[in-house]
C-alpha cells in the first residue's frame, strides 16, 4: 500500500498487504505451495545464507502468509507480525520466544481458559512459574513482581468477566522492572484498542475471533513492536512450527477487509443488547464496558475506542436459569468462540473455563451462573427478541 499521508484504520483494513502482482489481480493469488524452486545451486545457497532475499519453504516464509501478516502489523502499528496456526500457538510461541527456564510471569487471572491451563500445566515442565493476579489492580501486579519476572501478560477486557486492566499502567510497571508487557488484544481488535500506543511490547490475537470474523478459520498472530525483537520471535516460530497455512491466511486477510465496519456494528449491537439486559428483572448483573455500571467504566472510556461485542451477565436464577436460557435461544447459537458475524452464547464454568480448577475459577470470579454472549452483526432487535423469549422461560 503506497500513500503520501497516513491512512485511517478503515482504509488500512481494506488495502494493507495487497501488493502489485503479475496479472494486476485486485485480490492477490494464494500461493498454496510448501516449497519454492531455486534458479540454481548458488541461488539456493544465497537464500539460506541470507545474501539474497526470497522464499525457500512455507514454514519459513510464504507470500500469502506475509501479505496477511503485513496487514495485521499495519493495523496494530507494529514492526512485523507472525502468523500462527491458532491463538494458542501465538501465546505459546510468544512466551517461548521471551522466556527461559527459571523465569517468572505475571498473568491476568481473568484470562482465556487455555492460556491459564498452558501456564499452569505446561509452564512448570520448563521451570516457568506463573502468578495469576487481578491485573485490573496495578498494586496487585507490583506486589507479584519477583527478581526473575520477565513478562507481564495482560488480557483486557479479560475472559470471560470483561474485567479491564490499565495497559499503560501495566507497561510502566513492566518496564521499570526490565520486563516486557504482552497484551492479548483478541476481544478488542486493533480497531478498538491500541496496545502499542499504550506501551505494550508484544500483542497477540486469536484471529479465529474478530480479525477473521466469520467463524470459519482457527488462526493466531503475534505482533512485535520493534525490529530488535523480531528475529528471536521468527526463529522461535520457525522451530516450534506452529505456523498458519496459505489458505487460512487468505481467508483471514479477506475477513480483515470488513473489520472496521464489523466492529462498529458489534459496538452498536452490544450496546443495545447490554442496555436491554440491564433493565431485565431476571438479570442480576451485566458486565459490559459500555455501561456506566461497569466497575472500570472510566478506564474503558479512556483506554478503549469502543466497548466491543462481548457481554457477560448473571441471572438471578444462577446456573439453572442460565442453562434454561441457553437451551431456549434459537437465533443465538449455543457455541464457544466469539467475534464472528453471528451471535453466540455459552456458559464459561462448564465450557470454555472448565479446564481451570474450581479455585482458579473462583479467584477469577467466574461464577457458576455467569453467561457469556458474543453479540453478532444481525439486526439488534432480532437478537433482543431471541433473548427476550428465552428469558421469559427462566
Ligand atoms: C480464543 C482465544 C484464544 C485462543 O485462540 P485459539 O485461536 O482458539 O487458539 C486466546 N485468547 C483469547 C482472548 C481468546 O478469545
């Protein structure tokens, strides 16, 4: 994308990573190949030694993957991005690039269930210790620092309780300690939250969610802020091998073109749905950053460019009422995952966060009656009518 002035994010979403190609195709081709021919023996040797730039093997580099990576790097305002086979591959690869055995990490207690389980079960196998803390409390982060703390991993808004952590505050604490701040920006996308502007060093996404947005791909990405950090991350990804393939890269890149308008609609719809839920007599509590009742409403207003599509809520009837509701909805699909064009509803304690121990869930305030809703881009009145009919039975 060539331009004489800085582009807006809506324009970057449509154009970034789309380069000129042989036939002038508006959408670049999919290079569905595992390997690339060398012109001759010297060319092959030069590519391997780095004397010449080019493609060797798709686990190392692929033009379709790179086009998508360039798009996400530009969206986040980072140096470069590394496409991964899933969000979990991105979490694992980024941590493996930053940490060594004996290191300590501080992680949000309200975090994607598999991230928590990765850190608490696989981490110790490599002598990596994790403190799960309420990162919405900066003093709690400070109190958890150890001499060997190398990474602070913040997910905000946090999964599934939609708790918000102060990225700039966490970055200051990390940097004063010589540690790095990694932000999981999945719930917001680059359109609604700018972690690099707030001091983060590394951003990760599950692109399975809002970036792809169509619930048809599992993929992840790491974006690094500086050129100095990049080689270690690329080497780690190449060696661990958790790369994304060309076709999924193409699909994600296609999904990204509508990211900005999808996020606008997610904001609008979720705002309406959250306001509806909040006034409903059967609903005990709604957690949504766009509502003034959210405990960190002021921080949300300051740090986020929109409240996003994710809502959590608690029914007066607890778990039983939640189950009744999930069995009664017809438009909203009872399914895990989030961030797609379709509305999805699920029960964290028995589904996405079932691999956490009860103690971990209690610490993260994931009660048995909590319901999580990913509000899609359907007509908001239809979503509300579906919830209304289901709530009438609770
Ligand atoms: C889904 C998700 C992940 C993991 O991503 P996968 O693509 O499922 O591997 C990590 N973090 C957050 C916040 C997520 O929502």
